C-alpha cells in the first residue's frame, strides 16, 4: 500500500480522445508521406512527480477505427494483410520503463499488434497543465517513436517496377495527448 507521501505525488489521468490524437506515418511508393490515425482509443497515465520511474502508461486502440482518409486503403489496413481486425480487435501499449525529467522523458513499453508484442521507445515532452472551464485539471503531452511493421507480422507489400516497395516498413508514431486528472 502507498504511503501518504507517495499518494501525494502520484496522480492518475485518463486520456481525453476528443483532444488527443494517435497517428501513424508511413511512406507510399517511397516518395509520399501518408498519415492515419486511430479514432477510438482509451488510456490511463499514472504520473509520479517524485519518482518519474514509478510512472506508467496504458493505451488501448480499437484496430477497426483506423482512418487514413481513404476508404479503400482503410479497408485494406483492416484486412488480414495488415491489422486483421476480425481476429485482433485491439492494438495495445503498456509501458515498462519511464526515464527522464518531468519536461522531457522516454517511455519504453510493449506495443502489441496482431498478438505480437515488441518493445518500443517513445520520446515524450510535457506540454503543460491547466484548469478547464468545468473545474477539472488537464495535462498535455507529445510523444513520437517508430517501429518496423514486419516485426509484428505486417509483411504485405508490392515491389515497384523501378525498384523499392509500395509501403515503407518503417512506421512512425506521433501522439498529441490531453489527459484529465481523475485521482
């Protein structure tokens, strides 16, 4: 059980999906940047200001909510060639280590896609805290990272006639998160 001092420095926050984005970025034909996002997700942040290493993050994204602004592409991303949302309805992230300062820090954790779990490290920045008009407290964070999609069994691709591939293997993640204090 947490001591009184630990309880005073540890706070729990819920992600506000209407003021947050979880985006992915990949290259199409090796020349064009294509962005997409998960429209439905939820997450919890436990922040410990006295000991940042005791902080944690958990996020669950609904795989079928993937949105790249192209219906045909989204259908393909939901198919067995990529996320296979029928068999694997969620993508999850659970932190295993937080290091740094309150202002800039890294969050290392387990990213699970299609029941394959691999470590990923996100570079994060604290953007600030403020009171909202309804009496709540909100905090904001930015984070980014990258992974090789083949590590998660996302191997579908097409070789291009002039060389190269249709979809980049490297996927970048960009997160803008606003969280509401719940305890």
